[in-house]
C-alpha cells in the first residue's frame, strides 16, 4: 500500500470547473466558463489522490514531479491519461430509482397524445408502480436499485439524489428508504436520500387525508428511525401540483420536514404555474425541481434565496412538456442544476445524455451544462463542499474520457459508454469500460 491511492498523469485537459474549492455554486455569467488545466506540449496535467481519496495535488506533471518526485512509485494505481480529458464526477440531482413495475406500456399512450394527468387518471402512472412496489420485498427492490446505481455510475455519475415515493403509506415508504440506506453503506456512489411520501394521493384517499398522513404518521415514523440510527434521510419532497398537493398542503408538508431537520427539495411549477417557486424560496428550500411553469417572480425569489433550480430536460422531452425557461432563469441569477429524473415514466439515467438534451432543448451552452451537472448539482444536494469540482482537499471523483477535448462527453450523443474510460470515486477506480469490453 502506497502513500497515495491514485495518480492520473499526462492528461490533455483536466477540467476543475472551479479551481477555488471554496466556490459552492455558480450563477449567471459565471456558468459560461469552466476552469481547465490544459497540457503545454509534453507537460500534461496530473491529479494525485491521497489515501483518504481526497485530492492532494492537481496541476501540471512538471510541478507534481518537482513537489512529489516519487508519486508514481508511491501510488497504488497510476493511470496514463495522455491525449485524454478529466472532468469532475457527474452529480445527478433528481432521481426516483427504487421501484418495481415499469411503465413501458404507457409509452404508447403518451406517443398517442395522452397527457401525464390523463394517464394518471386512467389508473396508470405512479399508482401502477405503487402497486408493484408495495408487493415487492426489500431484497427485490434492492437488487434492481443496486443495478441501476451501477448503470448510473458507468455513465459518469458519482453522486446521486434518490427518492422514495412509490409507497404512499408508512410501511412501504420506510421499506424504500431502508433500501436506499443499504445502498449508502454498500454502494460506491454517494447518495442523498429524500423522503417523498407526498408523491401522489393514494387510491381511495383525498389530498387532505394524504397530507395529514404524511405529516402525522409517515414523517414521525421516519424521524424515530433516524433517531435510532436506522435511517439517515437528507431531504423532504412533495409533488406540488393541481390534482395532487396544492400550495398550502405542500407548504405544510415541507415545513414539517424542515422542522424535523430535513432539507426542502421538492417538485414545483411543473404542469401549472402555482407559485411553488415563491413558496419554496420563502421556506428556504435547498432546491426546487422541474420549474417548467416558473414565473418571473419565482425566478427572482429563488435568485434571492439561493434555492437551486433543478431542471430535468429528459422529462420535458419524453412527456412533451414545455421546456423550463432556463435562459431566463440563468439571466435572473438563479443557480441552475441538472438531474435525470430517472423513473419508470422517464427512463434515462445517463447524465451525458441529460447534458446533451440541456444544450439542444434548453439552449444551454456546454460549459453551463457541465457546471449544472457538477458543482451546481452538488450544491442542490448540500454536497458542494466535497464534490462537484476538482481542487485540493475535495474528493477525487472524476471521469476520464478518451477524447481530445472535454466537450466530447456532451457532443458524442449516446456514445458515453464508448468514450468514458474510467469513473473514479474517492480515488478508487469504480468503473472502467474494459470491465465490460474484455
């Protein structure tokens, strides 16, 4: 065992996003630029990770050899990255990955023109998955969830937010959160867990009864398990929408979660302009997702509060929704992040695909897309102190791509499995394409 866990050397580019590790997020024009250490002739770029998986050194090979002359001999693993590029590990700020019961049969309905709420009202949508998830054992849920996490990681994700929400009752919501808890212990990915018991109205119930159940039964049971150390939940979520939980019901649920010590991170202003952004900003939300129907006042409120707007281009694409007004959000000074929204209704877990769609559908530039999928997404989860950019002291979460410029990760649409050579998690080689290619 050497002094260092990993050395990456000779890279053509190392994209730090921001070399200043104290920067927790970027907004406005700041998102248009990413910091890059560019090779100077034969003098490539290096990243050296210590035994704890944190970055000990980042800079030119010549400087590393001067300061750490025996670093190659003292590292457990050395990756020769000549002609290749290194970017921070990608952060997926919004997913629903714990479930059984896919909805491939509903895709035809959507292609025929059925709206999200029409599918929902026909007995499909969330309720179809809820039925199958309630019947599934914890082990069955973990088996599918774990495989999805590995699939996410193979596409460059190193940190991910994971929600419950396909239980809608205390027993199943806790079962889902326990599945996420197991993954926190056993899987390489860093996971931010979210209680989303207010994802839909249970069959036979009402919004009023469901709100009371979440606040008075589900949340207290989860908090009790957190006090005993059986669960570690980070965020509270609610689907604030017409026909689901209205503004005041959502406010009550989010306030109860905040009072219990959870961060507010919820679905707002997706299908109808309900002023969810204003409400969330007022409550000090860490993040608000979707925002397809955000108002100008909502943008101003989130800019002032610092609440991160998590936009989900795959959802707008698959559900044929009006895209969120990302250009206006950025111009208003909001912190904008990206998430895949992976779920049985929007089946995409590859952040490079999300980044490409963000550029094409949401008119983001490639630097803005990378910032939104790294530093700003980490900020949406309260993780930017340790993740989301590459600087001394932060964890060595990196993606090494076999391409001459980092933009190829976005440009080569659907080809991330070909150009991602290594995924590094805390200085450990968590995935390499050679494992699957022989």
